[in-house]
C-alpha cells in the first residue's frame, strides 16, 4: 500500500516565492497547498488539516504573528516561520507565541527540507495534541498561551530567554533535541556552536523548576547530543 504524502501548507503573500517553493517541495514528495491571502489562512488550515505549516510574518491583512497565535488556540501542528525578519527579538517572539522553528530569507532549500523532515519525524513519534495550551507535568503547571509556569501552585519568575527555552523543550517533550538545534532556534544561527551558553541557561531553568537541580527529573542531558524534557506524569493537586 502506497504511503500517503505528507501535506505542507505555505502561507505567504509573495506569489512567485510560493510558486517556486511549492515546486521544490513537490520534488521531495510532499503534497503542497498554498494560501497567498492571509485573511483566508485560518479557514484553509481548518479545511486542509496540514501536517506542517510554513508561515510568513509580514503580510497585509492578518500578519503571521496573529495567524500563529490563533492556530495555537486549536492545534499544535508544527509551524516554521519563514521570513526576512532576522533579529533575535523577532525569533524569540515567534517561538514565544508558538512557532516551532524560524528560517530567515534567503535560505538554502536543502536546509529547509531537512528541518521539515525532522519536524515531521518528531510529529510521527509524538503526535501533536490539538488544543493543548495548558499542560501538567509532575508538579508543574504550564500555560503555553499565557506564558506562565507554576510549581506547586507558585508562579515562577522566568526571564524571556529562560521561558522561550523551557517552552521549546516542553513542546517537544520526550524527544532529545541536539544542542545545535536548540541554540539555533532559541538564540539564532550565529549561536549554534556556543554550548556553554546553552548549558548556563539550562542550569538556570533547572534551579527554578527542579526539586533537586543536581539530580534533574525534567530536563535530562544526553551527553554529546542534547537535552530532553521528560514527560513526567502529573502529580495530584
């Protein structure tokens, strides 16, 4: 029986860019649907139910920020932002509102294809749960929409970068994410080799969420590979 093609959706008002990218993605064996009018994006997502979304930010009508925020109200489908906005603040904002990855234009197609393949593979291993905005993990209660983390009912004070890092790990819990990928997504491509920065922030987050940071049960290190957020069963309130 032939395997069903994965469906990708491109949301971008640049018609020529959409046409070229669609053609290239089809050569990789994907089914591709596109939306060039951002006002039709949410309706198209409901109708097409894509396996992954490639989303531009700067569009007339409804911008990518708003589309991403609204999608996260009903779905955890992987979203990769594709945009010319390449500041760290833009990347952090995208991740904080629920995007899974961030690629700046211009980009190498093969790199994008690899990221798409990796996100689809993760979704296969851990199916995305629709409408997940609040999750309970161990003695933590995490509100992804509000950006809040409670530990035993007490709200934790997290810096913007700490929160972005933690939410990125939580959205991919149960999966070991390579150091380079975490750094590239949370800090930017130019930081992808700075493992010491990542280690420092991991330690900061551990001190806030772990009962015993020296023996963590949430953020687990895989030596030489990366970090994994364990899907610890929720504790009774």
